[in-house]
């Protein structure tokens, strides 16, 4: 009987915490913005309806921002974002395991998905049984257009542009412009 009472009280506390969190998450006042920073222990601007699964694995530099409805799924993985970088509205980062590292002065367009952990194909096995975990690294001074998909194991080095709607896998070259599905180099030497 005591276990039931304790379990019920725990569920009530969890409900109250999530109710409070939802009210703060959806509120666009300056006070709510201040509370969101404190809750996540970050100097990062955290816009409305942003959800970060594990605040202990969420590290950001100064002057960065997560815009409206970004979702950082970092249960066991680590998400790091450098100074003056941002994720546009409705970005999704799946780093349940592994690491996603975003450098300084990076602009990532709205709707972009960054995936470090995913289902994977392996001959003779069911898709739902196989997972892949590969870190994603994005360097400094990078622009990633809207609605891109960054797949596991991708490395986007410094001074790189990725056009909107691109699907990116593998290691790109610095000082280059990429675009397309699959992503291909369009131009080299844009930043030199």
C-alpha cells in the first residue's frame, strides 16, 4: 500500500513538473525566456516550444539560439553548439546516442534534421533490429539551408555552404558549396 502511495505522489509531482514546463515552454514573454535559460543551465536563447530531452548533455556557447519548436533528442548522446550559432525553427536533432557537435558562427535553416542515431539496413536482419550510431560534426562558419537532412557520420568542415533541401552523408570539403540529393560539390574556393 505504501508503494502505491509513493508511486502516486511521484506521478503527481511529475505531472506538475511537466505542466509547469509546458506553460513555460509555450510562453513567449521575456520572463519565460529567462526561466527557460535557467532550466537548461544555458546562456543560449531558447525560443518557444523548444524541447531538450537531457539538459545534462546539452552544451552551448554564448550568443547562440534555438528557434521555435526545435527538438533535441539527446537521451544518452551529447549535443554541443558553439558561439553565435543557431538552429532555425522546427529543427530536429536525433542524438539518442553519439555526439552532434556544431561549431561557432553556424546558421542552420528551419526544418533541418541532424541524425547521429538511426535504424539501419543490414542484410538478413529486420530493419527494426539494427541501429547505427555515428557522430556528426559541423565546423565553424557554416551555412546549412532549410530542410536539409544530415545523416549519421557526416563531417561538414569550416567555411562550407549546404543548399536547402540537401541530403548530406560523408565528409565534405571546406571552402565549398554543396547541394542536391544526394549532396554534391557545386563550387570550391568560395571563402578563400
